[in-house]
C-alpha cells in the first residue's frame, strides 16, 4: 500500500495533543498513587478505576507525572485528582479544574498542585483570579452563568421592592438572583457609571495576573512600564493610614491574624482610612516578623497563611483601601550554616514557581564584609552612614545579585500577593539610594521609610531647635530620588514633649512654621503618635497616654500624611475611637491639603492656635 502523504500525517498529529499531567502531591501514604480523572473518556469519564495513572520516584517526590495522553485539539475537559490505594479512594476537594486544549504544538504539559486551584502550562503554578473578579464565559458551566451572580452590596442595583423570580437553565429557582432587584428599578446612568468603573477594575486585575505569570519571562523595563499603568495612583491630600497591628498581634487570631483584621475592614472603610500598613509577611526567626529568613515563604509567617493574606488584601481593595507591606531588608537570617558554623546560607522559600529558582538563594557573599556572619566572600563593607544591626547578618545592597533578588521579590509581592506599597524598616542601616532603586524596580503606589535617629538634648531636656534632626529626614528623602516619604519622627518627638510638659511654644520654629518635617517637606511627611516600637508593649518612646488624643488633634488637622496606631482605635475602647473618627471626618470635610500652609497665631505655654490652609480649612490647637 502507498504511505499517506506527510501533510496528512501532520494534520492528524495536529488534531490531537499529547498532554502530560504533572501533579505536586505530598499527602500520599505508603502504597497510594495519584491519578487524574476527568470528563473525557481518555481521562476515565469520571470513573476513578479508569483514571490516568501518575508515577513518582524517591528523587522526584512529591512530583507525580503521567504518561502522555492524546486529547483533541480545541477540546474542553473538566478534571481533578484522586488518590487510590489499599485504603480506598481519596478525592481532591474543591471545584473541578477546566482544561482547554488549544495549541499549535503537538504536546503540552499541565502542572498543578493537589488541593490548590489553578494550573499552568509552562511549569509555574500561579493562583487563579479572585472569583468575584472572574469574567463570565458564554461557554462556561451553569455555576458561571449569568443567573448565578449577585450584585455586591452598595452597588447601584441594591434597591428594595423587587418582585421577580429567576431560574437556572435546569428550571430550579435561583434564590440569590431572585433577591436581586429588578432592572426596572435601576437608575441606568448610575448603573452605567458603576459598570464602567467595574470594567476598569477587571482590566487592571487581569493585567496584574498576566504580568505575574510573565514576570520572569520578559524584560524588567517592559514589565515595570506595564505595572505603572495598573498602579493605584495616590492623592496624598486624601490619605490617612492605619498601622494595622502592634507588637503582640502575632498572638491574636489563633495564628490567623490576617482573618481577624479582615473582619474589621468595613469599619476601617467607614472611618475613612485609605491605606493599611500590615506586618512583615515572610517567614521569620522572630514571631513579630522583623528577623526574616525565607522571603518567599509567606505560609511560615506567624500572622497567617499566604492565602489568608491574599484574601485580606482583596477585601481591602474592594473597600477602597490600599495595603502596604513592611519591607525588612537591612538584614536577613540564614536558615543554614556554612562549614564554619556561621548562619549565612539563605534559601528563598519559593516552592511552586520553577522560573524563580535561585532568586534569593544566597550565600555568605550577600553579607557585608566585616559583619560577624561574613565569610569574607562579599563585595563591600557597610556604607559610612549605615547603622549597625547585630541580631542578624547585614545585607550588602551594593551587590547586584542582592538588588535583583529583592526587586523580583517586591514585584512578586505586588503582582502575586496584591500589595500596593511599601513601608521600609530600619532604613538607617543601608543607603537611601537603594530604597529609590527598589521603588523604581517595583513601582509601588507609594512608600514610606523608618529613619529613626536620635534627637538633640541638653542638660534641660529636649532642645528647642531640632533643625538638624529634620534635615536628616529631608536628606534621606532626597537621596531616594523622592521615591519615598518618611515618618516624621521630628514632629513626634517635639509634639509629645510639648504635650507632656504643656510647653506649646515648642510647636512653632524660629521661622513661624511647624518645627517638624511637616514644616519643611509636608508632602513627604508621614505623621504619627505611636507605633509598634515606640508604644504597644515595647514602649521604647511612648506618647503620654493621657495626651494621645491631643496629639491626634494636632496631626489630623495639620499637613502631612497622618498615620493612626492600631492600639488607639482597637484596644483603648469606644471613646478614643469615636474621637479619632470625628477628627478624621473633620479633616476630610475641611479638605486639608497635604502641603497646606500653617499660619500659627499663638504658641505659648498653655495655648496653641493655628489656621490651616489658604483659605483656612480649619483652626487647630491642642
């Protein structure tokens, strides 16, 4: 017989695709095996006894791999995993996975992880888009159809008095949609505006998911350009930040502090907070998170799992609140020792993104020369202005490999996890120019640095003139290329002394301006009363407890970006929370700009009186 022409063989080959399943599963016991079972007959037609078998070995475990199975090109099949063994069958929990075979190649690999949603065709397992943001598909299953989704509370469809009945395709009553108001009661102008805004949100979230998949496969310059287009731009004049934790928060929530915070998000929104600063999220030697080790291992945090964190960020975003990650990169704890017993071997903690292999896997070369953890293989000693931190290895930020790893990690926190901005910890330990570089490489909505240096005292106590102290803040901000703001420690120090001693003359400098950073560079000044270090259970430099509300009366009526501490609204009872909320409302109603001029009429021992803004948006005084 004559052989078929090569073109015919190619067409037949292209009609099917050889699909190999790669499953990460570590929950099998002796004698058990992993199988892939699905709707297609070559996947067993949902019969686990006919399912596709996967195998592993001692050196490949927990990765299980199937033999190639030919599936029609252009086909759609649902599938999930099942474990078979002497004890019976154990099905994977959760919804079915959907596999769409559509490729010009003759083979493809499907990578997935037992019990976790989503899969990827090129090896990097990434999470699915949040369910509430997933677009409906005309060819989807009934659960994704247009009659099964309810409009969110607060949308333009949220009206009472609707009288209609919705049914699914199989004739059953859809109770959720039957409770949704009839289209006859909708203000279509408002509905259209809401739909346009929601469409923009969908586009941004889908773009973020796409960039997350591609971030190790495209040039960083192109990636950053595209990230800039989906960054939530910031109007500093409308910002009020909440520090969403204290020093003991890791003990709260039974190991799931993130979920505990999630229950308060609606309250934060109602109070008017625009930004939420969260604790360090990586695995850490210290439970508070400030001795980080495996940067990509968010499941090792004492505050909760990576999934719980992502859920919290998603909930904040739905309520119009941005989230800042606490970035601790001055130092890092090794998780292994070198041959001499020094803890200077670092692993990333990344488990399911093969393209991230080697990122943040460091050795002694990443430690500054002269550090007690250094093995002498590093490139640089500490800078002449760098502060010391003896509890962990100091990281050499002048090393290009370190810079690249940290930049990739920050982009991953933005694209995968969902953070919007950064709070840089202990920035006196490394050069301000690196903060600027990391911001340029990750494009946050905004950033703030903790430059906590000593104020100036004499034999009488705190000196009146603190210009040298606030000049350090200005110099640091300028050295970042103005990519980051700074906490206004100068204002905190002067304000708490003025309140403690009833010496309000301290609140006006020799030029008649506020004496802190807000008097010189208010648009880059983040004012605060206390934080997890100065207050909380550490109380290294606390504001007088009985004067805290006076302090808030000052920072919430003056220029700068105010930050409110968790304890003062969550742990001190309803009265302080109501008064702080009222001050925040007064700030919003007055429209005080971040750089509002301050006209101080009086600042003596017992009285402070100032007009804020031009024309004045309000009068303030403790």
